[in-house]
């Protein structure tokens, strides 16, 4: 019987009370985790093999299979993500090594990403703590205070071509090769980055030795680019929606920012499975120790959370035009709206 101390909060905004409720869902199942890993890794490797075999039949078929495999690589990244939150196995050592192995496939050094991602969780929504693990978002006042060159650079950065095409390629192929954000934080992060780089180099060397450069050009690169683009898009819509949450240090509260500043991206079931329920992001940010496969249980049990911050794929497309945080109105807005309301050119 549910006592007063464990009763669900009356509304989705009572963030601190929800933390106590969500704690009941935090325990992973070792069997389920292994099954989820196998259900992702086996098809990923099988599609890789099929794509390789199809090169003798049709290069277009090879490319199509590589593109499709990008979705499974996204799911492997989501498993790496759960490992980084200590949400996948009871054993911290086991999930760290699974995460490191996944990091070779996702081109993301696990220990570096784990640290910077924890900083993202600890600072998200805090206007005075931006810079690591997030997409740069200026306030209207900050944008207006910039000169023409600063505004141009921000406009270029927020351009969809840069954010979702050039940006992911830069991030996963180049930026991740160094422990960016942690360059002076200790040798551990250099070992993580360089160890991942070495494993990637060995893998690429084997691919080239066995099949030449064509598997790299037609399978490895397309799969990685598609996964990177999808991953950046998912990360974008998780926080860049109109009614998200930003506040100055004095008004910022961790749990409120986690719940109100993260969306519930409502995807068709196949896409929800391929993205490992990462669209249930408002719940994840509020209690990141919940395994991804238990997040639907929470929405099933608590309609208040199922109805909060819902964002459909069609609605998410509109978020691409939202560029500036309006501190007065407490919402994201477009350059055009900022220009109309505040003369922000």
C-alpha cells in the first residue's frame, strides 16, 4: 500500500517529489541489459556483414544498408550513455568496460564523454554555467550586445547545415580525438581518448587490409555520419524547444531545470526502440540512474509525466527555427521574432 511518503506528486512540475518516486525504478536487470545489448550489437554486426557482402552486387545497396545501420549505431551509443550513468549493470566495472568498447564503435572516448556529460546534467539550464556538453544558446540580450561579426558567427553556428550535417562530422571524426573540455583535467582522459583512437585505428587498419578502402568509404563513414547526425538531432530536440527552461544561477534549481528543461519526444514505436527511449528525456534528466528500458514503465504508471513536455516529430521541426532565449518571456524564439520584439538584427 502506498503511504503518504511515497504518494505520487500532484503535478509534473513538483520535481523534487518526483525524484523520490523515480528512485523505485532505478535497479537494472542484468539479464535484460544483456538481452538489450545483444539485440542491438548482433543486428549491427549483421548489417555490417551484409553491406560488405553486397559490394559485389550493388554499391547502392551497400550504401543503403550502411545508412540503415546508422540507427543501430545510435542505439549502441544510447547503451554507452546508460553505462556512463551507471544505469546498465549493477557492476560499475562491467558497465564501464562495455561503455569503453561501445565508444570505439561510436567514435566517442567513453571516460571523456562520461565526465563532460555529467557536467551537462549538473549544469543544464543554468545561464551562468554554459559551455560544456550543450548546444550554445544565447539570450536575446547577449545576442544584441554582440557586434556584427559575433552575430554572424552565432547565426552560422545555429544554421541547420552546420548543426546537423557539418557539426556531427566534426564532433565525431575530429573533436572526439582529443579530450576536449578536459585537456588539463588529468592523464585519465588522455588515456581514454588515445586508447579509443588506437582501437579505432586498429579496426580501420583491419578493414582496409581485408577489403581495401571501399568498405570504409561505403560502410564505415556513412554509418558513422548517419548515426552522428541522428544523435545530434535527438540531443537538440531534447532541450531546444520553445517552453524549455533556462535561469540565472540565483534562480536556477537542478531538479526543476532537469524536468522542465527536457522534452518528451513522442516517437513511433520502431524509432523509440532504435533510440532506446532517449526521447523520454525529461524523466531521464530528473533521475539518470533509471535504465532506458524502464522509462516506459514510468510513463505507464504516471500519466502526469507521460503528458508533460510532449513534443511530436512534426512539432520538433519548428524547434529548428528557435535560436535565442528570451529571459523576459521565458521561452526560446526565432531571430525574426527577436527582431520584431527587441530590434535584434
